[in-house]
C-alpha cells in the first residue's frame, strides 16, 4: 500500500519517494491485519478511512515501534488513538507510537 501511494502524483516526486523507500523493510497485509483494520473501522474510524485503518493495522500486527504520518485527522491524533488502543488491545496487540516525522525527530526549541 505504501509503495502504491508513493507512486501517485507527480512522476518526479514519486521517483524521489520510491528512492527514499528503498531498503526499508515492507510489511504485507495478513488476515490478522485485515481483521484488525475491520475492527478499527467498526469501532473508531469512518469507512472512508479504510486505507488509514489498513496502514495502522498492518503496522500494529507487524509490531512496528513507530508509525510516521502527516495524517493528523485520523492517525497522529491523540483522541482517535485513545479510541483505537482498546480495540488493538482486545485483539492482543499494542498500537505503534503514531507520530509525525517532526515528533519523532525532536524539536530544537528544547535544546
């Protein structure tokens, strides 16, 4: 899914995105991840967020520590994550730390 998204849009920018993704391990969708994504949609995310639910479920099942996103409406959103955490826990999983790249890399105002 990530590679398909990276290919979208401007061809030059897509090439840069694909280059940046080289060498990064990829996780595949699994039946367990599909079930978790369906649970996220049934319990906390709107149906139009199916791709977001799938991204998060695949990362969760894959035991990813950090999930980077610029999607602050549905993923890097503390209120949404509060609703998703118990769904993941009921399925036996822990959500990754979902954050923006800036949050992961830190902010120099604290130095």
